[in-house]
């Protein structure tokens, strides 16, 4: 039996033993050996240890028994995958990242194929900053290269477990390396840990300690919906601004996503059914990606609702700073009727304020007339304050300005 078959057999036996161990163990005994064997086997074929290629090995160990025919079959499958991978057109790292973003590929596939470990920080850079917040791919690539050059992967994990991380020496060390997203990463980790006991509900700005700048948006074209069992959904698409469309990512709760889909007619119902189907299918890839245009022929138009949204903020030199990327959280969803009612109320309040300012100004005119020696009754008449109630209102409004 050749070396490859021996390794595959060893992998099969180790994986099956590992699978029988209690799931509660943080790092089950033998996990390191299994990962090493995965790396050895895939490297032998010139394949990166990415999720899509590791899956070939995982499918292999799901067979009840191992025999020569099965080993030959897995070998052929790995050779075919290697041939396809190695003969595919050469792409720059930047092109690969941009393509990964368009296709919403798992970071666990992308990173090994770029030559980076599937480390928590690297996964955050691609899954959160590139996919969810639309950060430029070049910025993400530069950051990955910096961490790799300085071999800071372990330092980032250690720092993420420290509460007062910004005063720790490791923080100063990483900042010296000009790593840009350390604060974002650690706050993201801390936020996840904080929200986990409360069914992973997102903290409100008030709970986090900052006051957001709210804005209302409409006419959004949703192209993709992405989520998994650990994060709330994100909508990827474009927002119409005048005659142009700009990229936008919107984070929201499942209940809010359902509300939007139910308000979006037949297409919204079809998308809702597709999401339910994937949620109930344990074999569905993670994260779950609904490519709306590819699956339903057109993007989802959110043109009959208005979204009150805000950009999340983060601590920067002890102050709250708004994120620069076009990523928003939903605060409220308003129907057209609700929005028009709210807009009308705001307009009426503005008009009332204008009237009150005019009435308050009338008292200033009244005082000027009195100083010119005009009688009280005549001054009230000329200032339009002959009505006693109106005169009192004008007097007290003017007092407010003092």
C-alpha cells in the first residue's frame, strides 16, 4: 500500500476516534493529529488546507468502512480537485479577494488559498470588514500582510482576552506595526461575548454608551442576504442617491428581516421560504448566502418602506468615532404611511415653532413702541397683541430667550 493510502487510512482512524469523544471538550484529544494529517494529505496534492478541500476528507470519513476501492475513489477525487485548482487562471491576491467578496465565499476557503491561516483576526477582516462593512479589499490585504510579516497572530488572540487591552504593552506593540483594525477586532469579540448570553441580541447604542447619528434611507436594491448561526443577517446591495447607486451594507435582526420580506410582495415571500429551507437543512454551507439575483432573477427592491439607520461607533483615543465604511444598523422600519405621518408631524412642529418665534418677536416690537412713548393700548394694537392671552404668550416666549 502506497504512502498516500496509509495516510488516508490513518486519517480515517484518527478522525473516527476523535468523533466519538465528548463534544464538551474544548480541544479534544487527537485534534492536532487530525489537522496535521489533513495538511499533509492536501499539501501532497498541492492543495491549500481550505474548507472546500478539507470537505473531501470529511466526506471520506463519513463512510461506514474503509477499503481499497474507497481509498482509490478519494485519491481520484483529490487529484481531480488539484488538477482543476492548479490549472485555474493565475489571479493576484487582490483579484482573489474581490472575487471572494462578489461570491461571498467562506473566509475558511479564501484565507488558506491566499496563504494565510484561518485565524480569528483574519476571519474577522474578511467576514466582517470586507463582506459586511464593504471595506476596500486592498486595505484588508495590506492588513493581512502586516500581521503575517510581524507574526502577530498569537498576540492578537492574547490581547482580545484582556479587558483593559488599550493600556497593555501588546497593544502598543501592535500599533507600532501599524495594524489598523485591532480596536475594531477586539470590540467585535467583546461585543459577541457580551451578547451571547442574551440570545446574541445586538446591544443598542445607549447600552454601548454612544449617541448615533440617525438617517432615513429608502430605495435600496438588495443583492445578497448573508447570515449564520452566530451572527445576525446582513443585507448587501445598493442605495439610490439621485441618479447614482452607491454600495451599502445593512445589519438587522431576524425579526426585522422578516418584516422587510413580508412587506416586499411575492419576491419577499419566496426569499423568506428559501431562508427557512436552508435554516432547517443541517448540510447548508455556512455562512448562509442568498444570492437574490442569481436565484430569483432580480434583486429585491425595498421601495415601499423607509429604514431609520445609524452607523455603529467605536472608541478612538477615548472618544466615540463613527465607522467610515457604508455599514448601517437598522433602528426602525417604517411603512410609507408611517413615514408620511412622521414627516407631516415634523413639518407641523416646524411650522408651530416658526409661529411661536414670530409671536415672541412681537413682544420685542411692543417694547420698542413703548420706549418711543406710544401708549400701552396703542403699542399692543400695532404689535398685534391686543388679545390678552396672545400678549401673555408673547411675553413668556420672549422671557425664554433671556
